[in-house]
């Protein structure tokens, strides 16, 4: 079935828990894409005295090899692999850290409705810390949980089992929103009732189509009640 970005009617009165990815879902993925796809290859090329094209090719190849594993998201892993200070690299571009369209207003609405909001992210704790310093994200949600706390990425059943153990959410009354289809598939397979995908995680790239799940761009499309003045 083909889903386009459009208004999606959801039974919000029946939803108690809102599970949210961070990067590309609440925050603009442009920041992460710039750091990992532009700044990292440039710094790696300079450090190892190779041209940037070769550096990017090597890094992307390795990213593909370990995609979907906890190492893929690990700052210490990439620091060891590249010989670079990954945290410092991320701190160099914090001006790109921004909320996605309607995301902040949506989180404020969820708080007024006493929904349990949990950021469930594969981002490394150091990445979360940097983004929280700029966005104050933790002030808008009840909890922020990194898959690194569990040792399993969101793509695995083990992650969902540990998240369930920690927060005891009712799967039938829970929604999960992410920009990564394999992660959403993992959530759906675990039994989370409502699953949505973000159609434009990176504000500098076009809307995606044929995503396999109900897709949206602006949070007003899934929650018309939000106050967009926020």
C-alpha cells in the first residue's frame, strides 16, 4: 500500500504512551547527516592524508557493513575506528540542531494531555547530551532512553523487551514514531499498536514516498489539536 504525507486520524484519547525516535523524528536529521556524511569524511581525509572522496567511500562502506548494530551508533566505536574525536566533531556544528516542523508544539500538547512521552533512540548518550544542551529536549518529555543502555539497537526484539520492562507501557495504547522503516517494523512486530514514519527527516532533502507505513512531515498532520504558536 502506498502512503503519502497527509492528515492521519489517530484515536489520541486511546493512546497513553508516545514513543518517539529523536534524530529525524523530533530533531532535524540535517545535523547528523552533515556531521557524519560531510564533516567526518573531511576530517578523516585530513588526518590520514587521503583525498576526501576516498575517505567518504571507505567510511560509507564500513557504515553499510555495521548498519543495524549497536556499534553503528557508538561514538567510542567510531572514535577508535577513525582516530578522531567524534564528540568534538559533533560540537562543531550545533547550530544545525533544530526541532522538526511542529515537533515542539506536539510535545507541549502531549504534556498538557498527560501522555507519557519517551524518546527511544539509538543515539549514543554523548549525542543525546549535546542535542539536549542545545534543544532542552528533556524538558519536553518524560524520559529519554538510549539503546546503548540496553546493549541492543531498536532493530532488535531485545531492545523492545527491555524498554517494556523499564516503562511497563500498554502496547495496545502506545504509538511509536520513527524515520527508519526497519525500526518501525521491529516495533510493529513487538506489538506496538500504532506506528508512523516521518516522510522528511532531513529538512534539506525532499519528501520520501512509498515508505510502507502511514507517513507525515508536519506534526499537525497527525495531531491537528496542537498549538502552532508554540
